[in-house]
C-alpha cells in the first residue's frame, strides 16, 4: 500500500486530552460518556454510524472547542436540541456549573440522564419543545446541528439577557445563514474557524435585538 493511501491514525482519547488540556479525571468522565454513547448507539440513532470510529474528533473535540469561547463569568448554559449531548453535556463535564439540556424526544432525554449519571455530572434535562419552556436567563445559549442561524437566535432569545452570548457551531452554508439572519436580527458576530472542520465556523453572537419592523407590514407577514 502506498503511504498516501494509508488512513490517518485515529484521533484517540489521549489526543483529545492534549488538544483540550483537560485533567485525567475529566478525561475519564468523557470516556465513560463515550462508552455509554457507543453502546446505546447500537440500538438507537444518536450519532451517524459513519462518525462512530471518529467520535473523539467529530463529536467530542467539536463540542469541547467551545470551552475557549465561553465568557469568563459563565455559570449557566442552555443547549438547544441537545440530542446525544453535543455540545452541552461535554461542556458540563468540562466544568460549566449549571447546564440545561433541552430535547423534545423522550428517548434522547432518557439517554442524556443515563449519560450524565455515567459521567458523574449534574445537569438539568428538559424533555419539551424549546418554545414550550418558561423563559429564563442564561449566560450562554448554544446549539449544534439544530437549525438555521435565524431560527437558533429566535429560540435562544427566550433564554437571553442583555449580556447573553449565543455560541453556535455552523457548517458549509454559514455565509447564507448570516445574510438571512441579519435581515431579522441586529447582532454583533465574532466568527472563528472550526478546530475540527475546515469548512465549519464557530459563531459567537451578542448584542442581539430584532430589526425594526416595517410599519406597513401586517402582523401576520412579519418574521416569527
């Protein structure tokens, strides 16, 4: 086999530790989480089968990279559409004190409870639709693979105060999403390259407010 045809070495838990600087204890908690995730994934669709072999890079590091974007005062974080726990549960394991994981699918919230127990972290899990929850203020709102930026900001504003930071992992179509979002939302955007995907971005959005509506529009025609 030619050297160029060889597969790159798999990204290991040790590689994850080097990339993030987490302690051995935290790495152990992450490992317990991943072990449970892979066991449950054999009977329910938590992550794509094509990403199982690269779970430590594709899912764990992708989530963990947000740690360095969190404001220094971060205490409360809301993860929208948590699914298998990315990025919210990873950030809880890394040390965010109060993490809220929201998902409307009961099978997924059952997994999230088991995963939090396995990792030894305390999180609040909401088995409900985002728009059905009572609003409360969080320091950070985040999401991964849930929807377009304009919709994410709309959901996130339910949990936003004056200083709340929205942090979203976005992919190939980020430019188009930003263009559409700016038509609805005034916002300050800090765009950073993804550490795990050359086509991806981490968007840190703050100072969010709705664009002034056109007074000639009827209420039904204005953005939701």
